């Protein structure tokens, strides 16, 4: 495959047309059109639908663009780094991060990283779903307890622990009555929570009276006395210290592990390496206490 033709195809796809690509780069429109036509002929595929006014990618063209644009960008960055005699982080860095971590920590982390590496254009999107890093063009994803994936490698950079908490004014029902609880989403169908304390393990039968999609909303609802809730200890450490929430115990279950992941078949770029090291600077041991200190504004 002619990489020059592939690069020209990506240029046209990125700008949305031959004329726009030509004006943006100073390249002749006819040259770009010829290169893309030659690429289509070599592949035996139509990559673009050429209308009178609108140019659209075919399904095959969209797949080729999504799979090759990041690779071509990495080639350009590698050549630039070698030519400049170093591997200084530069270029675009796209990260996908889960909702709670984004709401509580990512803004401060992203701002600090941008100040430290001004030649990196950082873009962070927030979503809890499992993204396709290659198809969607992400360089790094942060996920909580991700399922094993042979196409991804990475490491745990933070650990957390779920705890059961309640307002100090919350009155626990007497006898065997279920305890009002604030749950996440539509609930997981569980009606009993297992709790660990210094006295051992116990169970609490719950009555989900309120379902919320955000951990922050759950914390606020629990703090007002609506019911008990299961929350990361890093998120409620400030309230526990101030006495506005009381800890009933630790959730008897797996820990929360935050992973930083990247594609296994892609060379680790300088910008991804820099972000991984940046995370390590803030969370050297990856403990809930370190995250709590970061979230509460201490340095």
C-alpha cells in the first residue's frame, strides 16, 4: 500500500472534501483526487461517495480512516521526535475516563498535565461504557475493574474501598425491618448488603427507596438522611472526618481498582508515558488515602 496515498486519503477525510484539504494544506486538489483514486483502485474498494456538493465516506472508507489516522499520526510524531533529537511529549492525547473519577479528579489532573506539557493537546471524554480504543481513536482509557482484554495492557494506579455510610441523624429501624437505602442506577437486585467491621461480618437487609445514577448524588442523599449508601471511602473521607456521615463498616466484596489501559499492539508514545508517570507522581502508592487527599484539595 502506498503510504503517501493513504496519508492523502486521511487528509481528505479529515477535512471533509478535496477542496477543503487543498486549501488547508496548499496541495493541488487534482493531486489529492488522483492519489485517492489510485488508493481505491489498489484496494478494489470505493472509499468516498463523491456528490455534486457533498463528499461522504463509504462504510469501508470510514473503517479505513478510523483504523489508520492514529497510526499515521504516530508515524509523523515519531519522525518529528527523531528529527528534533528527543522524545518530548507532543501532539494530541485522547483519554476516556469514568464518570466519578472525571467529576472528582480529572479536571485538576488534566489542568496540571496541560501546564506541565504545553505541547500536548489533551482531550478527555467521560463515559462508563467500554470503548473501542482503536476504532474510536483513544490513546489511553481509565476504567474501574475492567474485564480482561488481550488487546489491552496497563496497570493499576489507584485502589479504593466501598463502605456503608449513613447520616448521624439516620435512625435504624428496629427488629427485622429492612433498612432504607440509596442505590446506584436501577439497583442490582441485591436485597442484602454484607458488611465487615472490627467485630466481624454481618448483613443488612435493605429497602431501596431511592435510585440515583451518580455516586455524588448518592452521597448527598445519604448525607440528608434518606437512607444508607455504599460509597468509595475516598469520596466520603471528608464527611467521615467531620462527622456529617457515619461509617457502618466496609463492604464485604472486591476492592475498587482503577486501571490505565492502552492498546497492546501499539508502541507506547511519549505522551502516554508522560501521563502514566504523571499519575504516579500524584498517587505513588495508589491508596484510597492518597486519592482522598487529592480530592480534598491538599497537596
